[in-house]
C-alpha cells in the first residue's frame, strides 16, 4: 500500500517536471502573422534593455568615481523634480508675503517690497501669471492676457509672447519648494529705507 502511494507521488512529480521543462511552441501560422512579429519585436527590445543594463553595471564596476557622479546627478535631479513647486505653491507664498507686508504700518513698510508685491497681486487678479515647468524647476512669467479672455489678439498663436523678450517677463524661479525672487523681495520688508534717508537729511 505504501509502495503504491509512493509510486503515484513519483509519477506525479515526473509529470510536473516534464510539464515545466517542456517548451511552449506556437503554431507556424501564428509565428508568421502579426502575433509572431510582435513577440519578436518585444523579445528584441528586452534583449537590448538587458544588454544596456549589463553594460551599465559593468562600467560602474570599472569606473566607480564616474558612476558615483552620475548617480549623484540623477539623484539630485529626481529630488528637485519631486520638490518642483506648482502654481498653488506660488499663489500661497504670494498671499502670505502680501499679508505680512499689509500687517505693517506705512512708516516702517519697505517701499520696494510693497511695490513689488502690488505688481504681482495685480497680475494675479488679472489672471496673467503663467507657469513654465522645466521638470527640475519652474518659471513664473507674465502673460499679456488672461486665459479667460476671448479676444482675437489673446487667442491668436501668432500674437503670443515670443522667446526673444521672455527674460523681461520672468516673475520668479521656483526650485526645491522655494521662490527665490519673492524671497529676495521680502528681505528687510519691515525696514523703510526712505524713513532713514529722511532722518539723515
């Protein structure tokens, strides 16, 4: 009894091993059709990716310093892309900065910071602030018209702003969840330079 059970188990194992070791073959009509061509194309792509991956690890093993530099650059780019600020972030930062300046009285308010924020708020209210996504960073720039405006000159692609004067339209640069022009404008926003100039005179 025990011998027959063992024999049946052995036959079952041999059958399973034969099934796993056997290669699946496609009919000739499928190999010659689009299914076979697609399979050959995918197999070639996988073979190329496999070879490229093996070459990367081989080069990294032979040139560790170069590989470390590449990894650092790619890692920094990935972190910067992950922390790339969006339009909502700029809008919140602009409103927070404007509120901070409005809480100050006129005698101690920095005029340059106040004028800069007033101009940005006017563009915001007109819907003319745009965002250019550069993956690792972004640029906020000034458009001529609002997106909601339906006039011909606001919709015609030939009348849109050109790249030649784009540097004059830049409002801010965002990187790593920070807005550098806005932060620069808020330096000493509670110090009125004109007040000291009047006192000295």
